[in-house]
């Protein structure tokens, strides 16, 4: 008998003593009683027998003139009998089996590899669009079909594999290399994006229409995409050149003198949400009224560097109080200058701003700030214009 079957059904180790233990053994064999592991001892023999058959040994012991002594009780029935007064133990075992059955075969962790321009959060959002998130069963989808659908809908991903292993979904991908801007465009020329004076020009494709030292206005052709060959025929190309110019850009910013300022008022409210195996459990009561500003942090439970599907998101909500604010013309002018500098930083990142000149005027309770931006720029100076426009 296998040892685990012996332990599951339970057995007892019995010491048989008396004048004729051989007669006792023959009687048990006649009744087809399962007995094993016979071993001699003082004045008798020890034997193992299933617990359910022990009660049938007494008659054979009387007829054989033997006495039975239980040496040891082993197996699952005796373990359960020992804890029969503790109701929580069997309930805990049943709950453990049920929870294990529910949690197994589901995805609780994502391992994303190969991201370069994309982020892990972006990849998880893309997968969530197709229902692939924490808690999804590993056999709920045909992963090859899902993979093909994602690749078809998201051209920024060139290759992708989805491999669920246990409770971890391994996502390996390779990002697509974007084609050159001119690959799928008709021929175009390069025109000036702003007024300025050419300081340097180096043409790679097309016919130059200006040279160093020329002054141009916005919209003037700098490099023509139409090229006349020696035989008189004309071909059209994607104009390409490296052009440096000193430019003047004129911008206008409207700053209202009456504004609303939001300031934090009152103590913050902390709200925590427990995310366990994909289930969101709010750890707070009630709702917030009025405008507020939120700062959020997330704590993930980790064991030996492995992120488990248990996290706590803490949101600190600051109540906001909106108060009317009246700016002076000097304050409005400073705000307009700040907007101009922010424009240069966001839109003229490849240019060197030499200086900025400002003029302002008051129109309908607004300060109109006009900025002249003197720059030395190259990549931002030329823009494309289709030849057929």
C-alpha cells in the first residue's frame, strides 16, 4: 500500500501478545483483513492495520488467546479528530482551497520588456483596451489572435509576444521605427517660417532660391523642390537643406487684469484605496465637495523584488479656495513676458533667442503684450510647402 494512502485512511500500530499469535494471524487472514509491516517484539509481534478494521480484531484475538495493545495512531482521521473542537481550522482549509482555486490560472503581474519610446504604463493601457488586465484568466483569450489585433491597431509596435507563465504575463515587444517624414509625401519646397536674414544655407536636394545675406519674409521660397535638368526636363524632389537665419517673430498675448486665483485652504483629506487582485476597495467614506487639488502616490507590495498584485493608492486632496485677483498693469506685463518666454521654450527649442522686445496696450480690461522675438535658428526656420499648392 502506498504510504500516502495509508496516511489518508489512517492506521494503527498494534502489539499482539499471547500464547498463539500465529492463530490470531491466520484468523485475520481468513477474514481478509489488511495487515502489513509485521515485526517481532517481546512476547508477540507488532503489525499495522487500517483504523476502520481494528474493531473486527477483538473476536479473532479472543479465539486466538491473544491481547491487543495499541502502540500508535497515525493518519489524517486522527489529525482531524485532534482538532475537531476548533471550527476555524476546517473553515480555514476550505477557504484556502477555494481562494487558491479562484486565484490560480489568472494573470496578476505583467513583465513588460523591450519598451524604448513607449512606457510600461502605455503598453498596459493598450492591453487594457482589449480586456487584458489584472485578474484575467490565462485561458480566456487566444493570445495569438490578440497579438495580431494589437499589432494591426497599433502600428507603433512592430513585433509583440504574449506569454502567460503561471500568474505572470510576459510581454516582449519591439517598437516600429518611424519612416522619414518625406517617405509618403508628394514633392515639396522649403519656405521661410518667419521674417529674417539668411546667414548660412547648405542645400542637399532641390534648387536654392536664396543665398547667405538675403532678407526674406514669411512664406518666401528658400529651396525649390522643382529641379531643371540639363536636357530641359523638370523633376520634382523633396527639398532638403540646412539653413541658418536671424529671424524676427512677432507674437501677441492677452492678459486679463481680473483673474481668479486658487489657493489651498483648510486641512488636506487623505483617501486610500486598496487594490487587491484587481479589486478596488475604497478605505474611506463619503465624497468631496468643491474644487480640490490631488497628489497621488501608490505603494506596491513586493517580495524579493517581485511586485505582487496588492497595492495601496494614497490620494491627498487639498481643498481649493478661489479668490478674485486684480492685477496691476505692471503685474500683467510681467505675466505677458512670462508667456512669451514660455512660448520660446516650447516652440523654438532649436533656436537661440538673442533678445525679446515688448510693447503693450490696454484693450477692454486686458493688457495686450506684443513681443518681437529675435532669434538665430536653423531647424525651426524652414517649413514644407507642397509644390502643387
